[in-house]
């Protein structure tokens, strides 16, 4: 079956890359709401033209409207998730081919993945292949800002799925798939002290920045590479003038973690730590958590199916637990077996050299199509 799918996709390779070019040239970053809506319409047009699916546009307050559609039928459901927003400012990148590399804004992350999924269903339709299950796909426009508008729709559409497939790009260099992703929890910490003249009344002041310095060192020290936990104080502020003892200081901490139990431990430490500088007080605000996509056996089992399909198609790859998050983290937290990195191979995501590898693109679409049939 995988060779039949590959032959069909190779036969239609020009059309596949034409669709990809059309979508990539529909530029919009997450914050460009007007252009983002136009990008969504281009995507809707490709879906309608290729597979004729009925598309639902889910209107949201923030304007990053996700779309959903279905293909096939059956009691079992496979959920497919991808996003059409990018981080690339409009006009910042040129669509071009350099050898085996196809460059363009959002081509890797992740418009190529969206086109992959559409052509999987197009292949099923034209070849008369019944996937034996219902495929439900959501394409959202706010993944790059952690999907605040679309998360409810994602959860609703994913319910009851046998598996979730995330068509983000695979790991750069290796082509590996992603069976786990770290979670993320950010904290905003504010320190209060007491202002005083640094020359005339130094003893009367309570230095908030001094307390912040102690806390930064402590929190950075919670990094544990063996456990996969990292702490990064990335933003600090405080004080007004060098001759005034600062009465306020603030900093932000980014925590990445592999397991839910670990962030519970870290959160407890961040909230309950005692001040070092007498007289200071502190406040901690938790920002919304991105749960970890834990590397469960069910995820690895999906990878093994993908690896078998890939081997028959001349693709060799392994799997990894990676640091960055995706919508796969949220779906996995629902208890749904999840496999990520099923989009294109390439490099340079979120950078000026973003590109996909042309010779791997069609075989990886065939691998995705075979995987869905095998689930």
C-alpha cells in the first residue's frame, strides 16, 4: 500500500508543490489578523479544491479563527492538528529554491505539514482507499502564542480520538519524530523593599534588587539536567536611580519539565521560598501552564508504526524527547496517544534560513498516509 501511495503522490508532485507555494505566499504572522484571515481562506480553498470537505470556521474573540473538517467515517477517530500562523514578519523572507532546499516564510513551521495532510486525504479519495476511521483535522491560527483562542476547539474535536497526529516538522538534521515534549511554566516574581537615599540613609532602606539577586541564584540552581528540568531567569528589572535604594524589583522565570510531578515540585519551591533580605516581601504569579507531552509507551508505539512505514519508503529516522512545546502537549494531556513531528524535514524554523528538504517531502507524505491506515 505504501508504494501505491508513493507512486500516486510522485505523479502529483507538481500539484503538491504548487499548493505549498500558494499557501506559503499567503503570508501572515500570528499578530497580523487581517492577513491571517486571508491565509486561512487560501487554506480553505486548497482543502475544498482537493478533497471537497465541509469546513467549519470557529469564530473566536481574538480573531485567530481555527477551522475543522472531517474525512472518512467509522467508529474510531484519528485527530490531526496543525497551525497556519507563523512567526515571520510579512515580507521578511523570499520564496526560493536552492538545490534541495525550498525556502519561504513558514514553509517548515508548518505550512508544509498542512499541505501534507490535505494530500494524504486527496490520495485516499482518488485511489478509493477507505481509511477505516474518521479523520478529524483542526488548523488553528494562534499556535505560536500557545493557542489561547483555539484550545477549547482543539479539546472538543480531539475527544475520543484513538490517536493524535501532529504535523509539525520533524527534528532538524536527524529527521526524527517527537514522542515527547517538555512542558513549560513561567512565573512572574515581584519583590518589595523600602526606598531610601543611598548616601544619607543607606541603613533605612531595604534593597529589593539584593533580594532578587539571591532568588535568581537559587532558582537557576534548581536546574537538573538529569531530570530534564531547566530554569531560566530571562527578564529582570528594578530600581529607579543609582542613588536610591530600590523598593521594587521583578523578574520572570521560564521552567521546562518532562513530567507533571516535576512542575508540582518546582511550583511549590518557587511559591514557598523564604526571603533572604530582612524586611522584603514577595509575590508570585503563575502564567498559564503548557503541560508536558510525556513520553508514554502509547506514543512510542505510534512511532514504531511510523518507522516501519518509513523504512519501506526509504526513510530512516528515530524519535526524541524535545524541549519545545506544541499543541500536541495539550492533546496528550487528555490521555490521547500522540505522535509529533509528522510534517516535513528541514531546518531553520523561526529563522531567516527556514526551509524544507525537497527530496524528503513526498516520501514523508506517503509515510503519514501509511501510518494513518495502520493505526
